[in-house]
C-alpha cells in the first residue's frame, strides 16, 4: 500500500507520537511533518471545549498559514464562541459514529455551494458516509453556508480541498486534524492520514488523562477526603474521573445518576436535594464538575465505609452493618444477601466484637455518635 518513503514517514510520525515527552503541545511539532507527508499547503489541528453556553478552542496548532498561530487561535475562538449549535458537517459535542477516526476528503466550500456533495470521492453515498440522513441534508447545507463558509473565507480557505479526521475517544472529540490544498488529495494521502489516526488517538487520549491528572492535585484529593461525604469529579460526559474513598464505596451504583446530574446541569436544571455541583476549569480541558452528595442515604453509606475501615470489617461485614443500622432483621438480611440466617448471625457477632459493643442497639448508637 505504501512505498518505502511513506513507510519511513509513518514510522517517524508514529514514533514521535509514542515517545515525545508528555505535554499539551505534542501536535505542535508534528504539523510540518504532516504537512510535508500529505503534500498539503496548510495543516491545522484544534480542540474544542464544550462549555454549558458556548464552544471554545482549547488549542490550535498549524503550519503553512499566513497568520501567526496565536492570531489563528483567536480567529477560530471568536468563530466558535458565536456558534450556539453544531456547525459544519459534524456536531463537536457528539460527532456522528460514521465520522469518528476516519480520514475524509472534502470538496472546497465554493463547490458545495453549487449543490455538489460535500465529499470529493463519493457521490450518492456522501451524506450517508457523514452519518447525515436525507431529512437533515438541507438543514446541514444551510448551517454550513451560514457559518463555516464565513470562517473559511476569512482564512482564505474556501477554494481549498480538505482532508481531515475527527480524532475521537468514544463519542468525545479529542481533536480536528486536517490538511488543505488547492488540488484534490489522492487516495495515497487519504490512506496515509488514516494510518496515523490510531497513533493520534492514543496520544490525545494520554494528553487528556494528563490534564485530568493536573486537575486532581494532592491538595484537591486531601480536601475531598476531608469532606467525609461522597465526592466525585466528573467529565462533561458524566464519566467519573475521581472519587474520594466515601464516593468509591458508592460509585458503581451511583454512576448512572451522576451522569444524569451532569446532563441536567448542562441544561440549567438544579441538582437533586442534598447534592451540589461545582464547575472545575483547566485550560485545554473541557469543563469538569465536582459533585458532592450530602443526601441522608449517601451520608449513611459514607459513614458505613469509614467505620468499616476503622473497625477492620470485611466487605461482607460492612454490608451487614449497613443493614443493621437500617433496622433490618437477620432473616431479612439473609434474604437480601442470599445466604443462610445462621451465616448472618455469625457476621453480626463479628461486627459487634470489632465495634466493641454488646448489642445491636449499642452498635447503632455508636455508629451515629462516631466522629
């Protein structure tokens, strides 16, 4: 598929993606190499931050543009902040599966304005390849004409062919990476960019994790532990990035409701009673959120976790403790845990012994009085 020169170029770029010291500017040093390998006039890669009320460019790296990189970032950012809805042929909040991690070849915008299909190398199947149904075509054309073309004219790119890939982690956009030139790109160049997408994806995922790690410094971790309440740091997609020890005890069953809290927060809805949501901002990273659960159920579960650790209870004994403080009988506990009532009695005896009390009532009193 590739000649020796192409193979050498791919190996060089993949090696740099895999071995360059971690840093948010890893793509900066690749722009010239990508531009040369794809025989492009211009090369650009940018990220998109999804704030609750606007889009913003988290980074922008380029080669071959007449504008300085800082000016290009400012132009792109100014455009994105004015886009309340998806722009172009993709939704940056959730790119269509058909476009994720695929090298696609687009016609110049001046041609698509004359009703040509957007993809250069496909005819009737172009919209399907973009994951855009027949009922959406007219709306997407109007969106592109009304927004994206303005940006391309401002950057003098409306006459250029475009070869680009939306590098994604699942449904999350990590970066838009594209090459531009006056002549159509060849199948060889499209295959070359496609070959590099997996390495770009791995690298950008690493950069995201590193930025998230920067969000969670030791001071924040210590502060979350000191809360004594379930606390979580979530991505804008509702993924749990970090949970304190009380939160980890509940994370598995809490994850779906946490994701729903973030979704509703983005729509301006208040969190459930007893829950607080605080936005956390780090440059180059989409918004993350600190969620603290102060509800009665969460407080009790968190206390079970803390005291189980303090008293040296096993996982099963901690489960029994949680049921005891809810006033559940041994028979009912056995039914819920799927074991014999005699087994529960043994666990209860161990819990009482480790808590250094002689009765269930004394255990419950100590549980709620413990600090």
